[in-house]
C-alpha cells in the first residue's frame, strides 16, 4: 500500500502543498458543526498528525471518528492553522482499513501503567509505549554501533546450557519429558532426556563469551537471558535482554573504561535521535531527565571501593530497611543512596567481598575481595555487573570446589586456563535497566514488550 510515513510529513518540507496519502490509527477525534478533526498516528512519530475534515467535502464521517480505527487518508499537506512549524492534512478522501468497536479499551486519554500491563497487545498504541519502544530501538542500535565501531566481534551464545554461570541454581529447566514417576532418580531422568543430561535456559552468555574472546580478542553478545529468581520487584523479570562484552588482555580498569564509554555512547544516541521522546519523559516521568542525561555524558563517573561505600552507609543519617555491615550484599536502597546522595552521579563500586560474588572473578591479593565492580546509577541502582575474570587455574578450581560446583559441567571453561590463559575482563548490561535509566520509567515491566514475571506469562 503506497503511502507516506507520518514522520516524513512533519520533516520533509517539500511535501507541503502536495497531495499525500497517509495511514494510521485514530488516537483522538472531535467534531464540530462544519469541520471535524482526527489525530492520526502510524507509529513512525510520537507526534500525531491532524487530519482536517471539511464536511462540505466529506459529509458522512461517523465511521472515521472512532478511537482505534485504522484509516487511509488522501489529501493536501498544509501548514497547521494553530500549531507553529507543524503540518496537517486537508482530507479529500478517507477509507476505513479496520473498524474498531466502542468497547476498545483505550477510550480514555490517560490510563495507569498497571492497567496497561493487563493489555500488552494494545498498550503499545499509547504515547508512553510509543516513546518507550522507539527509545528501546535506538538504544539497541547504538549498542551494536559502539562495539562494531571498535572492532568487537558479535557472537551468538547458546540459550540452552548445561552450566549455571552465576552458580545460584535459579534456572529454568529444559526438558522433553515433563512430569514423570517412571524414574528412580534425577540422574536416570536426565539420562533419558533430550540431551542426556540436565539442561536449562541460560542466565548469561559469559562463559561461552570467554571462550570466543580467547580466540577473537574482543567479542560481545546481545540477546535474551533467563532467571528463575522468584523476585517480584520493579527491577526483575524472568526474561530480559543482556549485553555482555568479553575482552582479552584487559584488566579491571580497562573494562571499567569500556563500560563508561558504552553508557555515554548510548545516552548520546538517545539525546541525538529521540529529542521528542525525551521531552515527553521529562514532562511525565522524571522531571530534569534531560539535564540528568546531559550531565552524565559531560562528566566522569565516580569510582569507589565497596569498603568505602559501606563506611558511607554506616555513617549515613538514614534508617535503611536492610541493615548494613561489611560483607553484606548491597540492596537497591543502599545502591541508590551511594549514587544519588554520596556521589550524585553514576559510580563504579569496586573490590567486593569474594563470598558475595561469582566463582569466576579474579581474587585480589588481600584474599578477601575480588576484582569486581558494579555500576550504580541514580534512580535505578545497579545496571552493570563487571569483573576481571580469574585467569589462574588453581585459584579458579579452589573457588569452584569451595562452592561445591561440578567441575565436569565446566570442563571447557576450566580448560581455557590450561591453554594460553591471559588476563581478561567483561561485564553484563541489562538492556531494560538501561532503558529505565534513560526514560525515567520506574518499572522494568514497562520497558519490555511482553514482561515475563513470576506468576505471570499472559
């Protein structure tokens, strides 16, 4: 169907005064004695295009005015009579492409985000989600641009795995057998299953990414990860998109520099390509959002050790819900206090206690901490988990044995330390948390098309 995108109607001045055809969905409409007006949106622009109907030209308009109806409109593009530097269409002919009944759920102008989560198939048509998913697209493209321009190799790591990267055991089981009483043990069950052993959805592509980095030098993965953690918070979903670079010959300061450059690259892309969306989020979700993002790209991130952060928290004149002591895993309230109150900007917390971090992280000479860092940002908390990987075979084996891990399941990973091991580092960035940060949207369920959460799969 030949037509012009609505974004082009707004941006291409040469279309003024010409005959155009546009398509879209009715977002609002109003009728008067001699004229009628429709706000049309086709998804290419956050801004709606006004369709002006002269009833002397088109008299029967009832079918065109219903919210949610899809239309094809032919007419002349002219300067808006009321909005400076805008365009509208004087309609000459209108065709209904798809009718929409009166019980269309988006009749009101404003709905709560909680209500919209119950209709994920329709919520994309609202201004909020039009803006969210446009930003999500730009963020995703900018991630690829960043790594490709620096000659990282994009690799696709498996989604089905036999190993738990995080060692937490919170994984979705993959099986073709299902419930059965026919087996005497889990080992017998697994042996008869599709792969002949236990399999699950991957929580991270890191382990396989390290394999690729040991040959290709600089790689990144960008795809879905799955966590069976029964956490029903605004920051957790069971399926999310994960960006994971791995870099050979890189120590912790090197990977911190790459992480900071990536965050700034993403934010610059959103500022450049999504100005209208950012204005929308600044007005409706986080006052001062644009100033915040501009400040991030124009200033260096802070760096602070975990021990220093604990001291700040212990001395804080704040009653935290969760108590603080050296060795504890920081909660979101702690992370936000450090980034929002102490540093007032994004901050890399480094050198965490080894007991609360993963087995693969490089052990520091003090014997108590590991060369790990989390990037904490105001308004969200942690968005990047990062570390230098343990390259020493004996230390890696000791860490795995201490956690009672099966060495057999990780044989390929362990073998990397036998054959030309090198210092190497990497991090994981949750795409949805990054989008929360650049939009000011507070719930992760509202930055993903179909959120998968505990007890809810629609």
